[in-house]
């Protein structure tokens, strides 16, 4: 009986959950890739190129539906695209001066930022677990940024990445606000195209010089664009059978993978910063932890067993 327990536990990880783990590992690796791309390109041009590739890929599969684009879908796509531009643009700017692993952990703060923004903007007071997640995230941020963070004297890269987390949280709130009212495929094309166009338009105000041809730039931007499109499709498929709570637990590993890859590449955290990084991961999990009745848990377990059967 004892020897079969690990096997049973392993079998509980479905194919969809394994796919989400792989996606999370890929996400974690993108931070270091973007950081290397910044040696041959400015941040906004890179983000524009990245999302242009993603928009082209997605539109190839949804071109026949774009003729039915509504004004509401156009509005939703533009608003979400603006938040994407700010989120990824500021994250890429931050990666010019802070380690990729630190960027990943600060970006992960978008999860506890969602209930915080809903409270500040929409007046929806967060519950006990989201409130605990916000406090843990704040404490983790202070420790992760070291003595400078403890005195609220964040570096420019840390500030840019922190605002990036807020922008990503705003993106999630906007997506939820328009969910069920729009066609996801059409809105996705509009939001990707908007993020790309606005990023290119920001090149001049940011004072970026247009980069020359570089295989590293081409591979990084186009590769990440293609990867983003494929990952989105894979996530939509996987989360049909994976509960939001379990998906969140898996996604919480994204900054951890970024930290592992960053360490292999030579990045090092002081011990106090590692404690802060761990607190942020806990904050992500706690913020999304839903307390449900035993009946709901039983129903969820049955549904998971059915999807794995």
C-alpha cells in the first residue's frame, strides 16, 4: 500500500496540468531571453516587433471572423492592448537594469495587485485571503529589493517593473469585465495589434534608435511572438479541465523557474532577497486560494477524475 502512494500522486497530474507546467517553465525562461535581446534593441521596438509577430500568427487563424468585428470588441481590444503595451513595455525597460529573476518575482505581484486595484478603482473590498496575499506580497517586495526597498528607495528598473505588475493586473480586470460580451478571437487580434502599434509609436518619444539587423533580435522577437500565440491556444485548451486554483498553483512557479534559469546563467540573490522571493510566491498562491465547501471540493475532484479518465 505504501509503495503505491507516490505513483497515485504522480497520476493525479493530468496531461493538461503537465502542459501548464511546461508552459510555466517556458515563461520563466523568457525573462532571460528578453534581457539578452536588450543588447541589440531598444525595449519599445522589441515589444512592438514581438506583438506584431503574435498578431500576424493569430490573425492567420481568425481572419474569416474579423469581418464581424463589433465596436464593443474594438473598444475592448484597444483598452486591453494599451494595458499590454504598458505591462510588457515597462517590464522590458526594467530588464535593462535589474536581473531577470528579480524581474520575474516583481512581475508576479500582479496576482495580489488584482484585488487591490479592484478595491481602489471599483470599491470591491478584498476578502481575507486576498488581503493576506497583499500584505505578504508587500513584505516580499521589501525583502526582494534589499535595503533600498526597505527605505522605499527603489531603483528605476524596480519601479518600472512594479508599475508593469499593476498594468498586468489592469489587463486581467479588463479581460474579466468584457468576458462573455465579445468574441475572444477577434479581441485577441485587436489587442495584440494595438500593443504592437503603440509600442512602435513609443520608440520616438523614448529616444530609441532603430536597431540594425540582428539574428538575436529576429529570433527573440519573432520567436517570443510565435510562442505567445501557441501558449495562448494551449492554455485555453488546458484550462478547460484544470481548476483555477490548481492552475494558479502551477503558474506561481513561473518566477521560480525564472530564478532557476537566472541562477544557471550566473545571477545570484542574497539570502534576504530569496526570503522575499519566497514570500511573493506564497502571496500569489494565497491571493488566489478559494475557500469552498466540502461539497464543492468533492464536485471538483469528481470533475478532475472524469477529465483524467
